[in-house]
C-alpha cells in the first residue's frame, strides 16, 4: 500500500464522511497518518463530535489573541486530546487542510466550544448578549486562524447570525490570501433579514471581488446556491460576479428570492446544466432562456406559457424534470399545459416528478411517449366522481403503458385506493417501488404477487412505515425474500 500513494489516497477519500474510520486509519502507521489527517480535517465542523479539536486551531494564537479570550472568560487549559493535537502540530498544520467552510456549522461548534470553556457556566450568565459577544470573538479568531493558514476552499456555505460581526482583519485576510477562493467550486449563500446588513454587504463585496479577480487563476465555480427567507431583492453584487464563471457554472439553486436584474447574468452561463428554482418571483423564470438538462421548479407563481417555453428551449437536452406549481386549483390547468409541451419537445426525459397533475388522458399519453423514462414520481389528483369502472380501466392503462425502462416508481398518496389494480397490471421491471401505506389485505396480496412476478424489485418504500401492520409485514416477508420493506425516506430519489 505504501508504494501506491495515489490509490491509497483515493480509498481514504471515500471515507471522508466517516471520521471514526479515518481516525483509525491514521493510527495504523506514520504513512497512513500523513494521508488520513488532511482528509479528516477537510470539514471538521460538520462532524457530530466533541469540539475539542477547536483548541488545536487556537494553539497558535499570539499573546494578544489569548489575552482577549481570557478577558472574555475563556479557559484555554487544554484537555489531553488538545495536548495530543499540539504535540503533532510539528507534523500537521490542521487549519491548512480545510476545504469545506460552512459558517452555520462553524457557528454551532463555536457556541458549543465556548460554553464548554467559559470559566463561568452559561447558566450563571444572565445576559444572552454577553454570551453572543464571546461567541463572536471565538468565530473571528477561528476564521483568522483558518485564513492565515493558507487554506484553499472548495465549498463555502455563507450564513450570518443576527449578532455576528466580522472584524476588519478578516476582510484583510480574505484579500491577502489569493489562493483562499482559487479552487472554489460550490457556493451557498443564505440571506436573512436579521443579519448585520452592513457587515454582510462588505463580506459579499470582498467575495465578489475575489471571485472576479481570481478568474484568471483558473477558478471554476461549478455550483451556486442562493437562499432567502423573505424573498430578498438585494444581493450585493454576488450574482453579478457569476458572469466571470459563465464558462464553468453547472448548477444554480435559487430559493425564496425576489427578482433583481443581477439574475440576468444567468442567461449567459454557457455550461449551465442544472437549474433549481424554489418559491421565487415569476420574473426570474420569465428571464431564463438557457438550455438545460435538469430543471426543478417548486411553488413558483407562473403563467401557463412560461414552463412550456423553457421546455421547448431545452428540448432534447432535458433529461430530468421536477415540477410542483404554486397552489392547487389552477395548478392542475398549468400542469396540463406543461404535459403537452413535455410530450412535444422533451422525449429524452429519464426522471419525471410532477405534483398536482390530474389523472387524465394527457398524462397517459405523456408517459407513453417517454421511452427512456427510468424514474417516475406522481402526485395526482384523482377525480373519484369518475365512474368506478372507467377509473379502473384508466389505472390499468396507466400500469400497462409504463415503459420497460422504468426502475423507480413513487405513487404518492393519491393512488392508494387503486394500488392493487396498478400492481396487478404493471409489467415494468421496477427496482424500487414507493407507496403511501400498507394496511389492507387486498393491497398486501397484490404487492406479494407483484414481488413474485417482478424478479428485479429490491425495495418497497412505505411513507407511513410507522403505521405498517405487523401481520402484513410478516406476510410479505414470508412469501418474498428478495424484497425489503423500508421507510420511504431511505430510498426516495430526488431530481
């Protein structure tokens, strides 16, 4: 293994979300340790473990910073684990290994560490404002340590608590460390109305300037996510800064945001493949005319022409579509318009998730015209005023036209009364089937027969798994050995 460092690093990299395993690997030998430790410290704030490691970052603080912490009542006496880390500082500069910086996780761990290291327990501190001020100091010192170390970030999650304020030296260090954002690939920005607007504005302007400036250093931002809480319309130039990434940006996620002319830059992103718009202004959707392969539109107020135009523009390129319109009543009418456009322009769909669709002839025709469909999730409005026999025939037709390429079927809750009919006539070689509940003898028998007939099925996910009747579960397991009944959340596939 020691003679194949690249192979070994790839193996260890697959354990980056398993800190205990990586820690064990680090104890095998000096060679394994040198490969494991950098991976272990790429994103330490995300691990659900004690915050003792923060002391390692503070072991290199100068006397002035140590004095500040002591003035705020922080006890810097190190635990045995902290001393262990300091001993090995001659081998490792832990801060330099950071690749993923999530300010939400960092703030959470900083609060926990502060609470553990205060001379006076937090229960004896009468003012929350004072505790927040101490946490603010700790966060700034952490950022100082990380930015001074020469860390090169790959992912950046920006979230700003109400009380938090960046110290001026943080902005200085951001500008001084030219490599800090030079390998940035994913940026997530959460804009909240409670944040310190002036402070956040400065931070975002510095970040935007850095992104623009270092574009010449081969920065290739691939994923950008923006989340607002009350549909903000001011984004401080961070969206405009994406213009210099128009040849690399592959995925954009925008949630709960109002419209701003900065978004026009997205029209020129030549490499954009995935677009996810959630609860946003209709103006944002009307602006877009890019060709994409994955489109997700959730809870956006739109007119009946918008989605069809986007589908027509993407055409053969579109492979994954998830569409959940705002509201319910008029949404059915909008979905019908989208179904017609999808049938006409997008035959290469492999993933389809539609909510609030009417169980209509148009839906049957659409499914029949998607020969490459592999994943299908439907939350349909079933009109039970339709004569029972006609509804039965329609369900049978739906089951029979499911393409032989289909591997995943999520039926939601509206199909529950007709599950037995659908399963009895379904010939698609499903690997995963998701249903709402299993609490009926007739449905249980239909499921058993389907499992026996469909040798490729591996999992049946049940949304109401906690309500699963024990007798029905045992009956299924007694007849079927190759299929596992599991909670719906374990096997659900998102767009």
